[in-house]
DNA sequence: ACGTTGTCCTGTCTGC
DNA sequence: TGCAGACAGGACAACG
C-alpha cells in the first residue's frame, strides 16, 4: 500500500536510474492495466523515447518523456515499479515492462491488479482527471498552516470523521491508511473525532504532525508492511517506527494502554483509546 | 449535497 | 490437513 512516502522514495530512485534511458520496447502482458488507450498505440508512442524526469502528485508517479508525453503510474495497494537487470527472471504478476537501452528493464508488478499505467499525450498535467481533483501536497512549502486551517474550517459543519478526512485525496493528497493512523496517534487525536470539534491548538498540532510523520517516513524510505519495495527492490525501514498501525492488542509505546482496531470510515483503524482523545 | 458502501483482485490468515 | 471464508485497501461508482 504505497502512500506518499513510498511513492516519493520510488520517484527519487527512478529519477537517478532511468533519466536519459531510452525505451527499446514495451511488453504488455496484461492489457487491462493500461487505462485509456489501446496497447498498440501505447507501444508505438513510447518506442525510442527517452525518460527526461520523474515527478509525483499524491500517490501517482509521473514519468516524463522527451516526446512531451508523460506516463502516469498508480501503484494502488500492491503495485511495484522496479528497475532490474534483464538477466533477473521476471517475477509473477509482472504485467508490463519496458526494455531499456542498457540491458535493464523497468517492470510493473501488481498481484492485485488495482494499479494502472496511463499515457498522457502532451498537454498540461493540470488537465488530467486523475490529478485535477487532488487536494494540496502536504509537504509542499506552499502548503501553509493557514491553508490547512481553511481546509478544515470550510467543512466545519461536516459530520465527517478526522480519519475519513485525512485519507480523502481531494482534501489532502497522498495520505493513506497507514499514515492517517500514525498521524492521528502522533497528534494524540481520536480518529472518530469530527472536524468541527477540533480546537485551534489541535489544528496546529495536526498540521505539524502531518508534515513531520510524512517526512520521517521518507527519511526511512517508506514502510514495508505488506510487500512494498523501492525501485531497486529494497524494503523501507519505517515499519520499525510504526506506533499504531498493525499493533492492535499490543501496548501503546506512549501510555501503555492496549491499542485497538476498529472500522472507521470503512477502513481498519488502529488507535490508542488511552492517549488519543 | 454529502457521506457511506460496494467493487475491483489475489495472497494470506483464521476457523471449522 | 484441507478448504471455505474473511480480510487487506486506493479510488471511483453507486446508493441512500
């Protein structure tokens, strides 16, 4: 379940690994993972093109090509984008791979088949449906505390829980289930609290905590809880830093209370009934 | 209009 | 031991 920190880790890796590499060929083993557009056009549009940069918006990777086209890659829950030597046998659930000009391949692997690739032919990123509806990037320097406060205050009448708010990409982009739970625990706020109930002090705390937790996770190269790996096939180390996610039934590191897991906003939600109020 | 639920999919875990 | 069923969840459609 790659979220912002995992996708950002892959972005940074790929930016040094595939930029200037030329696509010799594209092998499509499971056509349905291509969103919008037929496989034959996808292949011809990419053949002979070079990667010129790698970007990210929310959990979406953006591979820029020298043709002016770009490739969106969403890993959803179980997707992986790995850069490996062509000599390495392709693992199960490899649905697509690019043959590069240096005897390496960029492979898209996704057991659950929820992820997708989408070729965007020219045009501006802001016009892409997948991107147009996204809220602000929480780590952008332009995302100020006042922006966050306004985001919440605009929905002050909302009956929405904080958990549901944090994982909704149209409010803040890039936070998923793991980091929503970690952020709320770090801020000491109960996931079922309503937006309207937050005090100014709690808003300040939450704003800072969002940035802090995501930045820490990037430093540790993300969380490998299920099978996430970076572009070189290496796991992330933030798993050891997790305070609540996957720890239900164990004592809270902060207050010793036994952690709980409940279904909140249709998601398994881990929290501490002792120190999250 | 808004918030919740169902759907896609496979690997892994639980319980009979 | 074996197998059925539950569960995991990102994002979008459909529903109430």
